[in-house]
């Protein structure tokens, strides 16, 4: 299991100036079930299409068993793809769809016959050889698409969101079958999905991607239990993500309470992000065990468990999942095990941009000019601009704003929202706010002059 | 209920008017009289002379029919190939050049025949190309190809874009993928484009009229026009039209009955 | 699909040679005299020629009347054909387009002959009737196509919101079928303005339309004046299709 079948090194790609993949490094072991997981636009499909050969990377290399695939056309790559919307040939019946690749290889017809029947059996579609593909249900088409790919005995099977078009029940069944097929065939699977649950169920290894970069690589357990950053924690499963402070080793403060934890090495009094899964917050009736108190403000039955939102005595909202419901309005006592607190390094403390003083009281950054006090600076000075997250104002009325942007990502932090906004200059600005915005909202961005902090930067980029 | 009866009556009335001239031709094809509307008793003699060539202008009529079919066949075949290749190209184009070519493609469809005819006539005069079969076929290709493009493009849009990639992925070279996957998927559009081109070409009068030159090249339309202008219609046109109409009637009804049957299954 | 866009190149060249250049030649010849010198004479000739002007006016008038007639007669027919409760057979639709396969000149001659037999004087009345007869299917088919494709839930939503049958038609069905009417107008108006053989047959050469004048000039080697007249027609077409906001859906619907 340790032999690499695919190595991806320094892979980069941009489409008309927009960076879709930046410096991706990844290896895939022979026989592994690897999932590329991320929201739409994260670059996962682009990466799969480059492995298949439908796109060429701008930079970097992809090797299969040590041989570079760069410049090898798709029909010469010993890989096969299962496409998102199946892409079965509508003018061919089931048999001819599956036999398509084998016929091109000029394999004798008895051999083709044998292999087609065998693979049809594997996908449990034995009696469907003569059917027209458009008479098949979505799930059946999906099986044929898989059969058509694996009948060629590819070294790696690429699957591009193969279950996305199926309904929930069908999807669950197919997940089990895919896992079983992977076990039987022993072929390496590279699977692309945006469905975190699917990724957790199927994969040996999950590669979480966002914004053209790999966020985390690990087993499903690793990724779920030890997310490396807020994005991964939010994307995989439900979680309470909270701003905190490392008091010292094995002691962390958040929601204005101190907790024991198992993390070390952050230093003392260092700001951190803390993740607590909703199933890891426990109710207790023992005042000795109680770490903090809260009031239940909603309780919803979710089938197996109840999902409750509670307001802590310190004003934070937390999500809790438990098998027993607690009445809305009741005061409850809660505690968290040290093991269940995941502490993460804060990725950023404030918005920092390179800017330039353009005149008396004027500084340019984010592709536009802002007013701010410029005492001690002169026009043309290069400056480092710092804006605290909570000092950025988002407005409905874009006409009155200094610049505009789209809300790209929303993180609920217990008592406020942490938003990632993509400005029209293509840069990101992070915003802490109590206002409710939706993803993709078009917003105006304003910053008060006194909230823009400037530091002088020498031409070579060194601070004075 | 009254609404339904009224609707049926209305449709029936329009159909009666639409078919009256055709029935009129058909009825008078079974009499010997030379001019339309003159009944001199039931007779097959016009049919006989149509097939035995025993009429005054027989060679003219027969070569007109042959020309019409030949030109329609060649022009629509060329248009189908040219239009399909063009549609694949246009489908993969972006931006201004795509808009420009689609704009040019629309012009022959919007232009009245006479403008297409006159403008092509001027082109051939300008280039000193002597007019005849070649110019008529080129002219017919000009007004037929846009319809092929318009019939093939929707098939490309409906097509799962991954189908071509799937063929490559399964080991087909780009040429094999084109032959084994793309063309079969586009075939329905190509066929309806061909049929449409064929009928447009058969029915054309004005464009042929301006581009046929002076070598005496006649299609059925120009033959009828010249004939009618001379005063007397060649009487054998009546049985000919009747036969053509019956063939089309049978073919179209058969096609539609089959389609309805397939849909019901 | 990589560099497939270059596949449009042969057709692009073909279009330039056989569509764009010929139209430019129409413009070029319009502003030349017989010996190839630049002149406005052809254009001024038209605007000072009373016969040509009145023929032009008559052509436009006939075309407008014919188009209106086709809409008035064709819309109800298309509506009935597209209504599943009133018409369940696809064959009825085919019956409407079938006559188009019979040579138009031959049908027109037969129509004229029928008028003569019935003792009706050939003239503007028979011209209008004959034109309507020839072009009606071109109006019915695009309207039928838009109506047949129209989502019934729009009409149902309107009825649900309290609109009576007539209001539903006026406020929902009719506006939504406008693209069909527009392409029908395009397919009827233009050919009517430009027709020549049909008008000659239907009026026994008594009434000349604009197309006939163009044809006569070209045939009598008056290419430059013929080109100028064509240019004027081109401008009319440009205006109509601009006003009609050419809708491709209906034109595509013209396919078999």
C-alpha cells in the first residue's frame, strides 16, 4: 500500500487570469480510494480533468507510475473516467456502450463478450445488454457508466461527482456498492465530490480543497476529529467554531470560560480558534461536573438525535446534538471533555494589505481610494494597511460604498459571523459582523477613516 | 362542446381552401383538355403522354424534373456537410466572432429570395463566372446551409458535453470520437437539415431564376414560369403535380403515423 | 473540444463570399452607372419615378394587408392546433404544411384558374386572397410552435389568480406567443413585398409589385437600377427585422 501510483507536483492552473489551482502537491497510493472534497469552484474537478488529460496544467507535473502524463492525450492514458452526468452514448445500447473502449482496442469479440457480461454482473445489470440507455433510470445509467469505465481495466478510475444526480436513497445504496466494487477490483479510485458525508463514508484518504489549495489531507477520522482550520471544521460535519485564547499548555479559554484541553505548544495567551462538535457537548445534572450554564432556545427532532441551540450564560449560541431532548426555555448545565476540544492556530488576526498614500488624508488599497488620517506620511509612500475584522462595514446600498464585493464564505462564531468577502478587485476582506448576510450577496464595503491603520514600508518591503 | 365543433369547422374550412387548388389540379389531370378548368371527359391520356413522352415539350419538362432533383440533391448534400462542420465550429466559438458568423448565417434566411437571387447574380457577373449548373448549386447551397446549421446547433447544445470526452477517455482518437460518437449524436439534426434543404431547393424559383444564366437551364419552377408566361401550360404538368403530391402525402403520413406509434409505445 | 472553433472557418469564408460580398455588390452597383462611375442617379431615379414609387407603396400596402390577414386567420388556427383538448392529432398539423411541398407556382396558377372559372375578376382582391393562401402556413407554423411549447402552468396560474378565459388569453397567452407572431410576420411580410411571379399570375399581370420591377430591370440588363431597387428593399427588410426583433425560436420551428 505504500507504492505511489500517481504523483502530482507543483500543479498550477489559471483560467483567463483567475488562479484555479495553486501549487498542488499530492501523491496517491496504489489501490487507495482518494476523495477530492471541496465546495464548487475549489478546483477539484479541474484537477481531475488534468489527470484525465482533458486539461493541461500551466505548471507542474503529473506522473503515473513514475512516467509523466504531461502531453499524453486522453485516449492514450490508461485511466478511465465516470462522468458527472454519466455521458453514456445515446445512440448505442448498453452492450455497445460498455464494449466501446474494448472494440477500439481491437480485442476479439468473444473476449469482449466475456468481459462485458462479467462487468454487467459486477454492477448487477446482467439482463440489460440490449436496452437503450435512455430507457434506464439514473441509478442504472450510473452503473453502466461505471461498467463502461472499469471494463477497460484502467490503472486508476476517476469519478467526477458520480452520485450527484441521484436522489438521497439511491445515493446511499450506490455508496455502499461503490465501496464494495473498489474492494473487489483493487483499482485506485480518485473520487470528486462536494458532499462531505459521501467523502467520509467512502474514502481511505480525503483531500479537502478550497480556493485552489489543499487545506488538509488525511483519513476521514483525522479530518473529522482534527480539522486543521476553521474552513475544514465548518465544511466537514456540524461544528461550533469559536474564537478562543490559549491560556497555557492544556488550558484554553472560550465563550468566556476556561477549559482543560489536550493541545500543547501554542504558547501562552495566544489567540486561537476552537472547534467543538455538537455531539461532544454533554448535559449534566451534577453541579460538580458543570463547566458552564445555558438556556435552551430551540429543540428539533432530527431522526436519530435532537438538535438544540442553547444560549450560554456569557451570550454565545452553541449547537448541541443529544439523544434526549431538553425543553425550550429550560436552564441546563453543560460540560465538554478535554479530548473533544480541537484547538487550531488562528489563520489571520486582521486584514492586511499593501497600499499607497495617494494624497493628504487618502490611501489606496483594494483597488480603490479610502480616506484616512495620513499624518507623518507623504504622498507616494508605500504603506501596510491593517483593518480589524470588526471595523469593516457591509452595506446594502452599494452606491454609498467605497468598493463592493460578494460574500464568499460565512462562518458562525457563536456570537457573530465571520465573513469572507471577495472584493471587486479580486482580493479578500474578512469581516466580523452581527448582521445576517447570505452567500453570494452583493455588498458595499466601507471603512471609517480612523479604523484604517497605516505602517510605513520601505521600497524593498521592510518595515521601518 | 360547441367550442370544439366550431374549432373543428374552422380548421376544416381552412384545409378545404388550402387543398382546393391541389384537388383542382388533380381532378383536371384526368381529362384530355389542354387548359385547366376545361373538362372533356375522363381520360388517362395525360398520364400516358407524360410517361411515354408523347407531348410537344416533353424533353423540356423531363429535363426540368431531372435538373430539379439533381440540383436539390447535390446542393442539400453539400449544405449538410458544410453546415454540420460549421455548426460544430460555431458551437465551440466564443464572443464577437461567434456573433458575427451567426449574424451572417441569419441573413440568407431573412432575405427574400429575390434579394438573394439578385445579389448572387451580381456576384457572378462581377466575377465573370458564366452561369449554369454550378452557379445554381452554389446559390442553393447559400440559402440551404443556414437551415442545416440551425438544425444541428440545438443537437450540440442538448448533447452532454462530456460525451466527446468520454469517447477520448475510452481510447478513441479525436477522429474516431468524431465518427463514432459526435456524428451519430448529431445525425437527427443533420437529417432534418437535409430534408429541409432538399424541399427548399425543390421549391425555389426566384434564386434559380436569377442564377441559371442563359444556357437554357430549367428547373420545374422556372419551366412552369416560362410556360405560363408563354400562355399555355404544358398539360402534362397536371398529372406530374398530382403524382408528386401523392408521393409526398404518403411519405409524410407514413412518417407521422410511425412517429405517433413510437410515442404511444 | 479544443480547437474545434476553427471548423467554422470554411463556412465563414463561404458566408463572406456568397452572402456578405454579394450584398456589398448590391450597394456598389446601386451607386454606379452602366460604365462603372459613381453616381446617385439610380437612387434619385427611384424617388422621381412616379410609377416605381406607387408600385413600392402598393407592395408595402399589400404586404401589410396580407400579413394582417394571415395573423387574423392563422392565429386562431394555430391556437386550435396547439390546444390538446381541441386537437389531438399531429397529422392535422402536417396537413397544414403539406401543400407547401407542391410547387408554389403551380398552386398559384391553379388558384388563379379557379377564380377565372368562378367568374371572379383577377385583381387586388384575388391577389390578396392568393397571397394569403400561399403564405398562411408560414404564419400558422411558428405561432403553433410557440403555443405548443408554452408551459400551461402560466395560463393556469393566471386563472388561479382570478383571470377569466378572455383575460388569460389577452394578458398571458397572447404576450407569450408574441415571438411566434414576430417570426411569422418575418416569414410572411418579406416574401410578400418581394414576390414577383405569384403576383403576376394572380392578377394576370395587371398589378405589378416591387419584385416584378426588380426582376424586369435585372432581366433587361438595367443592373444598376435593379441593384438600387434591391438596396431599397434591403433597407425595408433591415427595418422590419429590427422592429420585429427577429426571434430565432420560431424560425427554427420551421424545421420538419
